[in-house]
């Protein structure tokens, strides 16, 4: 699996590429390339409207583009919304951005967050990877 960074991207994501690749291996993701796009609030809103019919800002959108020909996928992260989240959660932006990339990878591994049970499972998995691969302290034991 190869990760390609699109648009401006913080150095900390680049320095953690190996850990993201390790996360993908752990999840047994059958991917060739994951494009990670950092976009504006306007862009994430447009994508959310166009593809999910949601008229609100979001922090991340994940598109699984795998088919019989391609094994590529795309993740779109809104840096501005991630910054807002990090202030609200009282965590640094690096941790929030890392959590968002992990969240996108979990979606590509068929994890969902449509109800409370699924959200809880995804949060546990995000915290697992944050703690064990990225050595970030979380509230989860």
C-alpha cells in the first residue's frame, strides 16, 4: 500500500507514514494507493453535499474506490474542522489529524459509525492505534 499526500500537508503526517502503513497492514487493507487530501471547509461541504447529500461541514470523508480494476481509495480531511475539533477536545492538532487518518483507514476496513455501538467500536480502535503505534495517551485504558 502506498500513501500519496495531496495539497498542503503537515510534516507530522509525513513523518508518520510508516505508522499509517502499519495500521493498514494490521487492518489487512487490500489497497495499492490511498490519496490523502487536505481540503478547505468549502470543499468538504461541497463533497459532503454532492456524495452524501449532507448540507454541513465534516472533518473527514472516505471514499473506497476499489473495484475489479483499481485498488485505490481517497480520504478528504478538512484541516479547519480538525483544528476546531482539537480545540474543543483540548488535544493537539497532530493527535486529531492522526486520529482522522486512522478513522479513514478504519472505514476502508469496513468499520462504520452510523450508530452508537459502531461509533464506540471505532473510537476503541482509533484509541488502540493511537496508543500502540503512535504512542499517544488517550482516555481509553
